[in-house]
C-alpha cells in the first residue's frame, strides 16, 4: 500500500477542494485570506503530488481535468469527516429543522409503503424535503451512498452488500396472479395450480430493475432444474398488473404488492405450487451517516412504516 506523502496536510486538501470548486486562484486566495502567490505555490505542490495538472485553461477560464474532477468528492468527504471529529453532535429536532432526505427505491414495493414513509416524514419534519429516486439497473447505489448523494436505499436482496449497514424491513411471500376472467382462472381454484401448469402458462416478468434483482424467480427455478414460460418482459413494473388483466399472462411477485391492485382489478391470486423463499426487503445506508442524528431519525421512520404494513 502506498504511504501518504509527508508534505500532504489538511490545509492543502482544503486548498485542493476550493480550487476545484472556484476554478480560480485569486478567489481561493480571497476566501482563505492568503496571498495569491501562496495559493499558486500550493497548486504547484498539488500538481506534483498527483501527477496531474488538476486545472487547465478552458474557453471561459480554468476548468478541472478529469482526474481533478474525480478528486472533488473525496476531498470534501475528508474535510467533512475531519470537521465531525471536532464538532459536537447536536440532537436533531425534526419539527424545527430543515433537511433534504434522498431515498432510492424500486417501483415493485408495496403500493402503500413509500406513501406511508413520505407521510411520516412530512408529519415529523414538515420543513424538510424528501426526494424519492428510482432504483434501476444503471444506478450505482453503492457509490451514491458512499459519496453522500443518497441517504438510504430500500429494496430486496438475497444477499445485501456486506460493507453497508442494513436493517430488515419486512418479508413478502411470493404468489402469482392472472386475469380472473381467463379460461384457466375460471376453471382452477386458488390453491389448485400444479407445478406443470405454473411452468407452462405464459408469464410476464420485470426487466432488470437493479443489480442483483433480475432473475430472482428464474434463478431459483433453474437451481431446481425448472424453467417457466416467460413471453413478456417489462421495464414498467407498476403497469404489469394492468397487462395481466387484458391478457392470459401470469405475474409472479410479492403478496403485498398485489394487495392494492386486487381491490380494483379483476385479478385472481394463486398460491404458487413451488416453495419460493419470500422477498426480503432491507434499508441500506453507509457508515458515513451511521451516527448522524437526522439519519437515525430517518431510518426509524422507515422502520415504523414497514412495521405498519402488517397491521
């Protein structure tokens, strides 16, 4: 492992961060109340240490190089974490304080779960903002959590990433559903579907929703030496129940996801004749916010909303 350069100190990291943000030596000198030649000398030292120009001339002044841009967030993280060593943590008073909470979740959650979370956050911290992000296959949620661009990720994994903190929210048993008016549904009772029927019926499945999720059902079947008949894939999970009501397709998903839709749509829910493990939903967060009072409060609200699902 490379050793840290002896002439790298916290002040130099602060200068690096400000140079990448301000893109101007004179403005950084003013902010730090230092002479411009001193900041220029620090920039030369940083260039020597990194082996990169860091800032180069652009059409409208200085711009960071690609490597310089990549150092911005790590430099800020070092400064933030160093500050936290010497700043006494104050309790979070949710009713009085304004925070912005970033939560990522897929759209196959129980239909009432995210609305319940938003309701609890609005009621508990009315001055705060809540931003719900989609969780798709191209979202690097591990990086977003570590960089501080995301506070919490909610989804289901068979094996969540080990280096992240997590808490289990709830389990959702797997069932399947089809158009209640289809010939098969009219002649077959809810608990009478056979394994042969299940595998032969036409299925609709979600496209890859997040890394590690795609194929949970099919991977389990493959391990059992089975394969179902998937004829439609959809990236729009929330629309699949409506596709099912107009076709002969079968949807396999969590029981709680279907609770809302079976009240208003002509769906017939079947016990799957194969013993799938339940979907296990977790909330994940990074070590950098593990002790932060406002994040502890956020996680408590999410846990409370999950607990209320079973009532």
